C-alpha cells in the first residue's frame, strides 16, 4: 500500500514539475525572447513524452490538460493554439506509443503522422484567426519579385509556392519526428529516466554504384528539363523542375551525410572541434563533399558504421 502511495506522490510531484515547465516555456515565448516559438515547436513534445513514459495514463491525461490550459493563460493565444497545444498532444501520442506499442515501424509512422497533423492544425488555426490563406504574403512577395525581374509566367507563381509549401511541411514533419526520437532516447538513456530503455542506432554506410549513377542521371534530367522549359516555356515542365530540384536537393544532403560519416569513421580519434569544422565545410562548400561521395559510390566503396548510445 505504501508503495502505491509513494508512486502516486511521485507521479503528482513530477506532474507539477512538468506542468510548471510548460508554463515557464509559455511565459518565455511571450515576454522574454522573440522567436522562441521555433525552439518550442521542436522540443515541446519531449517533456510530455518523458512524463507519460514514466507514469500512468490517468496522471498523464491530467498533466496534458493542465499544460494546455496554462499555455493559453501565459502564452500568446495564437502561439498556444498554433504551436504549444498541438505539440503537447504530439508528445502525448509519442509517449503512449513508446510505452505501450513495441512495433517500432508503426511508432515511426504514427509519430510522423502526428507531427504532420500538428503542422496542419497550425496552418488551419493561422488561416482561421487571420482570415488569409497560408503563404499569401509569400506569394505576393514572389509575384513582386517576378515582376521586378521580368518573369513571363506570372500565373505559375501561386502553384509553385503551393508545391513548395507542401514539400516543406512534409520535410519539416519528417525532421521533427527524427529529432523527437533521438532527443527523447538520448535524454532518457543518459539520465536513466526509464528502466531498461536503451538506444542503439545502426547507420549503414554502404556506397553503391547505383547511388552515384542515380545522382548523375538526376542532374542530367534536370538540365534537360531546364533546356526544354527555356525553349518551350511549358507550365508542366516548370512544375516538374520544382519537384525534381527538391529531390536533387534532398539527395545531395544524403550524399553529404555519407561524406561526413565516412570522414568520422576514417578519423576515429578526430577532435569534436575538427569534426564540427568538417560539417560546416560540407554544408558551406556544397559541391565538394557531394562529388567526393558520388565518386565513392561509383567505385562501390563499402563500410558499415554502427553508432551505439547506451546508459
């Protein structure tokens, strides 16, 4: 009996601490720092996920309701509606999945869907409160810029912006899902917040010829589409260029990942400061690591890198 009472006291105490932390985040986002909504957007789910993974669902529901209520009391109502509330709910869903569902692939998919849902809720709230479409200002800016440079197909601008927004929302939700898993796992393993919880990540770094050839073919296809568009000024070709450019851009980041992890693997005793310089070099001097990685892929250079974090 005393064990149950102690557990209840612990859950209530932790709930008060976590709720107070959300209230503090709400205050900070409103009064102290401009732009903290981006930080809150990515890391708000973590606290809720940790709490529900450590405590009963009944206490977690109470903390969820209290945290949302305090966010509306202390934060800008628009930020509370668009950012804090949806992401606390994302943390609740993520914590439930980690606690009750052991099929990881389902957890990954549902976490991504919940992050995507939070983004869509934020967009709907923005349009509902402001009475304007999401991206309207961006479209007007793009139209003004197109007029300034003498762009001929002005009618394409809204479609291009809409495609860019859709792609950005999907990529943002994907990035958020990955960050949520990594940060949650690192916190609970380093601080030993959950018993028998370990994080083991295997990053296969396999250079395959098809990756190098595929990237070269994508670049060539993009060049052909650009030539066709210049000659024929076709709207569908323009939209295809936008989509293909996004694929090439993301493919480039994958090749940079290969280059960075390859350098880390080859130089195991590298200092962290040197490694950060290599990362900065890879991002700023974009083509060089991509070309290096394409060459390694063409020659089918294979290694396997396992990164293991444990308590």
